[in-house]
């Protein structure tokens, strides 16, 4: 077991840039890659899951106390894959499970394709195999439909949609964070029914705009490659996710040979917060089942 698996915060340096990661829990090792890009890793903290496995949370470059790239155009999926590979080398415990959420799911897919020998299994959580124009249009449609889903909160819901647009067009950290926090209610199935629980999480959300404005020159698209993923895979989605909903999850499930699909009926984009018991049970069962084979 590598020193990188001691509980707490660690740093690995790649080409002079610090990549931080955080280790918590015990059991089979699962490396967790958050979404965004540019969002603080800790929204994806899963203490219930830490009771079943050892989670290694990536704090992506460009965020938090990880290093920054001199050229923001370098914040690309392939760059993140390289830094993720350095973390796995530091851990020294191949193969490991990988869990990627949102944009992190893109990184995990690419890593699983490029480094199959280091991967015991994949959990693709609220993500997609493609981010083309059709995907972007579906995000716009999903967000535009948000006020209609909450007719009693229509004015507030309309403000949420505007905040999402503000985050997408932000050019500084302050505006980006304001947009993220304003848009947060759209990421869950029913924010106002659980506002007492969700409001503190919303208020703590942090972000950095440079990775969001980064260097992806072409849309992500691994649909033609999914058949090469040999690792057992669990695909998770929320029924009310306006970004990475069941349509994209089904596309992953259909493309990855050894995959299972679970849609959480009462969740949006954040099932680990909205339905934590069901989420924890699904991931823990999958990892133990794969480990037993």
C-alpha cells in the first residue's frame, strides 16, 4: 500500500504543479473525481460511503489549493487524465475503482479507456459519453423547463435559470460562484421541499472560473469507444437531472458491455445528497460484488 493512502490530505507534483487529493474511510479504494469543471471537490464528499470503502477525493488542478496552469487553455480532459494518473501512481495500489460525477465522469471514462489495467471498475454518476450540440441543446431545454416544474415558485425558479446562464458566461471567480449558488436549486429534484437541508450546502459552494473557461477545442465524444471498456461499470442518474439525465445514462449503459444502470426516481443531479441511503447502497453493493468475482 502506498503512502498516499494514509488518511488526510496529500499532494503529488506533476511538471511543477501541485495536485492535491484527500483520503477518507476504509475498505476497497475508490478514487472520486468531481464535476464542474472548476467546482470545489467537497460538494461530492460522501461520508456514508466512506463507511464502506476508502475514498480518494481529487481536488482538480485550477481549484482550491491545487496548482494553477499558466495557460487556461490547458484545462482539458486529457490534462486532467494525466494528473489523475499521477495520483494513482502515488497511491500505489492498482487496480482501483473510479467514480466520476458530471464532468468528472468524462475524465473517468477517458482514463478507463486509456489506462484499462489500472481500473477495477467504474461508477459513472450523472454524466454522458458525449457533449456535442445535441447535448448542449438538451441542457438548455432542461434548464428552461425548470420553472414549469415548480409553478408555485415560478419567479424564484426563473431567477435560478438566469443564475445558471450567469455562471456559464462568467469571466471572474466572484461572478462564477454567484451564478453557481444561484443555480443550485435546479440541480436537485425539489430544493424548496428540503431547503433547510440544502441551503447550507448551497451557501458553501465554491468555484474557480478558469477551468470552466478552459481549453476544450472539440466536444467530448467517446460513443464509438465505449465497447472497449472492459471494466465492470455502474451507471447512475437522477430522474430529474436537467443536465445529465437518464437519456445520457442509457446511452452509456447501452455502449459499455459490462454495465448496470440505476435511475434514482427522487433525485436530480445530486443523488448522493438527495437519496444518500439508496446511493450508498448501490455503489457499495457494486464494488463489493465486483471485488467478490
